[in-house]
C-alpha cells in the first residue's frame, strides 16, 4: 500500500467537508468498539483471572492425606514441612476463622463478611503488597489491639466516601479491631476473604500447620517431587501408616478452567451484533459516498490513477475513521469498566465478574478496529473501484440510473434489521422476566423479615420439649433491639415417609410423601410473617394439651376437595405409625415457591398437590436431640431497619449457648428472591443498553441510506412531481422501496431469534423461550422504527422543486 502525506491530507480533508458523517461514524465506531472491548475484558477476567499474588505459579496449597485415626499433631506436621526448606522459600497458613460470616461494622455501614485466620508472614509468602497501610508483623501477634487487614471490597463497603480505613476501628461481632492495611485481589480459590486477622495469642505460632508454600525459584519439577516424596515417607512413618495411602500433595492455585455457558454466547453475540450493525451502517454510507463521488473518482482514473490507488485512498479514509473510533472506544472502555465493576451484583458472579484491563484487551480492541476497517473500507472500496470510468462520466448524479447501486445496500440493511430484531426480542424477554421477578408475591411481605439458623450443641442425646426450646429462644430474641415479633421453626420429616388423612366421616387415606417435610412452629408464627388465616383460626397462645395443625390452601383443596378441611384430622406418618392424630384448626393463605426459571405454587411444585403444613405441638411433646445436634430457625420481624436485622441477629446470637449460630440473612435472601431480582434486573438493564444502541445505529443507518437514495433519485422524483404526482405518491414511492428490505430483515431476525433465544434461558422464565406473540410485537415495533427513520428523508422528497431538480442536471 503506497501512501504519501498528500494522500493523508486528502483523506482528512474529505472528512472535514462532511463533518456530520465523520462525527456519526466516529461515535458509532467508538461506542461499538467500547462495548465489545468491555465485554471482552469481562470474559478475559474469567478466563485469565488477575491476582495480586506475585509469581503465583510458585505458590501452592499443600495437603496431607492419611487416616485420621492415626493423625499426627499439628506441631509435628509443621516441623515436617519446615524440614523441606531446600525447596520451600516461604511457608504460611490461613483458613476460615468460622464456618459462617461474621458481622463487620463501621459507623452506619455494615455487612456480613468472611474472616480468615492467618500467620503473620502470609502477605510476604503470597507476595501481596497492601494497596494501603502495611502487612502484619510478628509484633501484631502479641498486640492487645488485634489488628486486621481488610479486602479492597470490604474497605469500599465500610468507607464509601473515600475516607482512609487505615487507623480506623471496625467491629467484628461487636469486638473492636484497628485496621492496619487494605489488600486488593488475592482472588484465587481459597484465598479470597473480606477480613484477614491473626489467630488468638493463646495459639502458639509454631503449632500452626502451614498450608501454603512458596517454592524456590529455579527448581525443576523433578527436584520438587523428590523432596515432597521424601517428606511423604516421613509423614507415613510418624502416622504409622502405609506410605501408599499417606502422602503430601502440592496443588496449584489456578482456578478451574472457564467454560462458556449459553448466556455467554448471548452476551458475546449481542455486543458483536452491535459492532456489525455499526460497521454495516458505515459500509453502506461509505459505498453511497463512493458512488456519489463517481465523477471525482472517474476524473482521477482518467488522469492516470490505477484501481489500486483508488482502493488505497478510500481504504485510508476508512482507516482514519476507525483509528479515531478506536481511540474513543478505548477511552470509553476505561470508563465503562469502572462503571461496570461498581454495579455488578454478586448474584451474577458465575456469569459476569469485574472486568480487568490487560494487553489482551488492547489487542482485542485493535483486532476489532481492523475488522471495522475491512468492512467499512475495503469492501466498499473494492466495489467502487470496479466501476468503469466511462460509465461514471456518462451516468450523472441524480439521474435515477443507479437503481442497481441502491440494491447493493439492501443486504447490509437486512442484516442490520435482523440482528436488531434478535436483540430486541431477547431484551423484551429479559424485561418481562425481570418484571415478573419484581412482581412475585410469596403471599406475605418479606422485606421486614430476617432468619437465623441455629444448631443445638448440647452434649449427648437429651430429651427436649418443643415448648421449652421455643419459649427460651423467643423470649431471648424479642429482647433484641428493633425486634417487633419473633417465632421459632423446626423442620421434621413424616414418619414412614407417609401422610394419613381422616375425613369427617372417619374414612382414612394414606399418601406416600417420601420427599415431604412439615414445619413445627411456635404460636405467633403467622403473626410474625403476617400471613393471613383464610379459614378456621390461628394457633392459640399459651400451652395446649393437644397438638394443632394449620395447612395452606393448596393442601386443603387436595385433601378435602369438598372444602371441609377445618376439623379434619391428619397423621404425619403412616396409619400404623406411632405419630398422633392432629386436628386441623385453620387454613392459611398459600405461598409461592421460587425455582431458577419459574414461580410455582408450593403445592403445584410438589407435584402431588400437597403444600405447606404447620404443626403446633402439645405442651408435653418432646423429642430426643441427636448427638450431633438439631437445627432451629428463628424468624424475626424488624420494626424500623430490616436491612440491619441479620447483623443484629449475628451479634446477639453469636454466643447463645447451647446453640451455635450457623448463619443469618434477610428472608429475601433465604428464599433467593433478592438474588433473583438483582441478577434479572442487572442483565435486563445490560441488554436494554445493547439493544438501544443496536436499534439506534440501525435507525441512523436506515435514515442515511434513504437520504442518499432520495438524493440519487432527485431528478426522477422531480420528473414525477412535474407530471402530477402528489406528496402521498412521492412518499409511497420512497418508502415502498425500503419496506421490502425491512420486511426481509424482520424475517431474518425472527429466524435468528428462534435459534438464539435459548441462550437466555438462565435469566428467562420457563416456557418463555418461544413466545411468538411477543416476538411478533417486537418485529412490529422495529418496523415502525424503520419507517420513522425513513420518514424524514421521504418527507423532504415531497418538497423537491421539479424546476430546480431538472435545472441542476
């Protein structure tokens, strides 16, 4: 390709003469490239996750495999590993401080956070430098203040206004801890925590078993394996086990290979569709401009310019456009990455994560730019340069003789409309799904409710009365701040996996319910949930001599189709079991069960028509607590601040002996509704952006092509007006040509939608994938958009002065 400064000046001058076209082209390319590069940076972050761990390939978790009955104590295991200093440069240890999140607070900001106990040298061993403050030192281990290091995410949550966390004091389950540092991404498996802290000083550091090692540089794999094998043999000797079954093993920190899911295909296809639409627009406009410059190009050819010279000139013009668009796209990418990182909810972490900038992102942006140059420059340039200069000189602009040229735009317009319809249909599907998730009603208001999960750790297998468990917990929880009401729930399975029903007339029916369980609840449970009783009565307060049962509407209709549920009897077991007969005293409003793709009535979801059953036991009814404990759930209604209630439960129940707190969360989180709403809303908003950009670009392209077509047909339209055609005739003549192309694009779009809409199944409702009326409605909307885009140039065509149009020729 021969280029000169003169060629560059000519290319730049051509765009200064057509500033509107240049601005539209640069902005379109910049937005399309930014969108593609941003999504690529997300995929790149998932395929090649970034970590702050220096030389992560030399850092390995170490695992000891062996029979736990002959376990070697932690001190000897630590000594064994330290004997491998010939291959280990540094050893450290960290692990979860508890099996559940802790409450992390600073001022009015709070969250439930994961906490790791670490050795003082953990950051040195991992090669992580705090982004703020300093790492742990040996002196911190004996410090009375028990300092902590926060993750960048936790620091941003607790200090959202830009205040430095260094030196601030945060509360962990009500215990104060000064912050000495902030670390960024140690985002490898098992290394990601919100809070890093040293173990209690009562735990000797020498007895802490190292579970992370950094291998010395320059060692071969054979050398490392030989030393690990030596230590494995020694470990087997200490444990008194067979070396074949007792060994040490170094594993890598690399995450599991990333695999594309259907949604990722939809995500990538959506942004590529936007880029193709932008390129198709500009290719059409470049082709139209090239044909419109027929006299100029013919004169250059007549003066000795070769076809190669013409192609080079047109390609250079497109390359300059794409280069400016690339610069704008990279600037927008940096802005979009920060915006996306700040708004990605945790609920979509398996599909979309925080984007990262790397050399691969810039390489991708350059590749996208080259694709744009090829589509918007090379293809139109090859076509324009193929025209015979003699025909170009004879043709005369605006004669109407270029009908064949206008047809050459049609293919790209069909592609634009087809891609836009596929995106529009997917967007409509996601918006409807998000709206359905937002509107779902479980039968009661979840917002003020929170739930704590407790495990009773009473030694042995004592006999426990339900009433005692309920009264002790409820009286304690109702004393917590901001608690309006509370109830206790224990879940139990049917005896013999059966349920027996006795009608009013005494007829018995036994149902097999192998996967079913019922809830043992305290009085006030429905008052706490504010779940209305639709028949009969609520559980009575105080103690009762006999157990009582309340069932939901679904169960009542299934077991008593004639509507006589209240007063009937149910045995929560087989007819021959020891389970007592329980009288049904009320029917409660049915609730809805959430699944990943649909919302179903609980009874319908069970498949047998049975819904929920709530049992209030008698005053003397008891059960044997298993040695490993039993689970109790506490449901709480907040008075004023429901968002903080899980933190309150976490702090107040952290030491509720003999119970161990397993976790606490809002009820929206427990049933998965908050996660579903966040994920569906985020994905729907993202596709609204993609689709809005795609449809907008398609509309601009249609407008530009129709405007150019009107300019080409100016003489023809002037002759028609001179011969008596009215405004309606001219309008129909201009729009008729584009309508056929638009309908062809809609047909292609519906076909494309059929094969791509399943990619969105993860965020759409079950059965929605082939919603023909919805897709037909989107096709009608897009057709209206196409007509509106073409209407402006068509209306201008009706105002053509026939005298002026003929005189100009």
